[in-house]
C-alpha cells in the first residue's frame, strides 16, 4: 500500500457477520397497533412477508426539503456513512447512534446482508463467481444478529438511513465485485435485500419485533465493497430503483451530479495534513497512507487520529467557507490502530454538526434536497470549483442565469 495516494477500501475486517438468488416477499395481512416496543410509532403496524419487516408509516424525523430562493446561501451538508454497519462487542453502532442523537446528526448505515444471516445458514447465499456459502467477511451468530437488529430499528426511528453494502465483500480481479456483470450485481442486491426481509425465517427469532420499515421501499442506495465495479453497478442500481450510489472514489469537493439518472455521491479527495497530496475521505484511506496496517505503532496512534481529524476539518472548512459542496465521510465500525479513527470521526461530528447552516444528513436526505432544487440552481452550484465561493458572495448568485460552463476551474 503506497502512501500518498487514493487507496480504495480493499479490505474490511468485519466485527460481526448476516438466501436466495431471487427477491420475494409480499405485503402480509397480519397487523397490530403500536406493537414493537418503545419508540415504535403509535399507529398501525402492517407486517410484511414473514414479519421480519413492517410498514409503520413514513420515517420519523425527516427534514423538509426546501427549495433555495434567490439570495439564499446553500446549507453545508455533511454525510457520515458506515460500511458494514453491524453491532458487535465493541458496540460502535450504538455508540455512534448516541453521538448522532446528541449532535443532531442523521447518518447512513450501509448494512451487509450477511450480517443478518446465521453462519449455519450460509449455504443460502449464492455469491456471483464464488462458491455457494462463501463470504470474505464471514457470517453472524444469533446474538450478533439480535444486537444488529436492535440498532437498525433504533437508527431508522431516529431518522437515519439503512442502505446496503451488499453481501460477501469480494474484492480484486479474481471474482471481485469489479468483475461482476450488471446481472450479477442485480442478483447480489436482491439477495442482500432478501436477507433483511426474511431474517425471522433464517434465524428462527420469531419473537423479535420487526424492523419498522419496508426495506423494498426504503433501500434507495448503497456503497460497493472496495469501491469497485460502479459502472455495471449503476445499471443494476437503476434496475433496482435506487436513487443514488456512493461507490465512486476520487471525487472532488464539488456539488454532485447524476449519472444516468442516479445521484453519484463519491468519496472525495480531502487534505492529508503535512503532505502535498490528498486522500479519500474514509478512515481506511488515512490508515493506508499512515501505517498500511490496522496494528501500527501504538506510539503513533494519537498522531494519526489527529491527522485524520485535521484533514476532515480542513475539507469541511474548504467547503463551508467556499462553494458549500456536501462533504462525504466514509467509515467502518472498527478499532483500527487503537480506535484512533473512530475518535477522529467523533470529534469531527461534535465540531461541525452544531455549527450554523450545517446539516448532518443521510445520503437519502441529501438526495431529497437535491431533487427539490431547480435545475438551473444546481447548475450554478456545480459551476463552483473546489473551495471557491461565488465572487461577490452568495446574495444574487443563484438569481443569475445558468452558467456558461459546467464547472469553473
């Protein structure tokens, strides 16, 4: 792993680890009222399929997507997202949910479908180009599934998003996701969705409350393992009804655009303090440029975390004081290098989310806001380069006509 460049997240050491090649499950007739435990909506609950999921109404705590008016300054959006999104003995999922509540941050949790599939049922997973039951991140046990379900319920009820990180996390040229066809991506996506929709059948946890959402409706985006294979994934995402994809690497801090009708939310190039190069806005990429291992020199852990914190804040202020482009931060629930990256992310959340005009949102919420804007307004926002504020300030800028070029240098 050569330091100083955009090393994609080529591995994820998963902390917890969870059927078929088709997607099934219709609307069930069973229903209850206010069932599911504390925090559930008080209205009717319509169970879906085997009762693993349920429709409980519109998701709570969703911001209103308001259209910018002439003279407005755009909000500064920040999206904190988590690849894998499972709860293990480290309890990082529950910890960052608490951080989000304390600092008004909704987040996107990219769930790996095999995190809801018990190891003894691994043969239900048929990964493309790999043996049935294979997975680079293993599978889960019943306690791990139960704990992850608890966090997924709470996260959605708090207003955060449950996206997908697909399933087996296969990387590289030997059957990795970058080699998959569109049809193989569709199979993988259907299976990931199926595991979420049928965990009661696969685990036997019949007495557990359902997830309080219809995953077929709520799943609108994901991030590919290793940030590979986006070209064919985008075609699959469109076929599956996704609204965005967050799998691209090396994006700049500029306002996002759509690719073939799908919002493209890439990991971005952000400053690497102390160096002339930049790196991707993800914990793993800071690690790759620092130690190249998850167990580097303990004497340097604090310095590495501080470097990431300063890099994320430099990226934030570059946008906040400039073009107001959304900042995308990717993470894993891991304690790499003594947990220093987790502390850096937490400090960043605590610093930026309470600031004026800052909105810490999920990718889905950002897509809602972008879809509400006038195309001409978005075109003018995209015309601003990295860190570049409108000449003369924001008043009047969005009232002008469309820019003559897509993006200024």
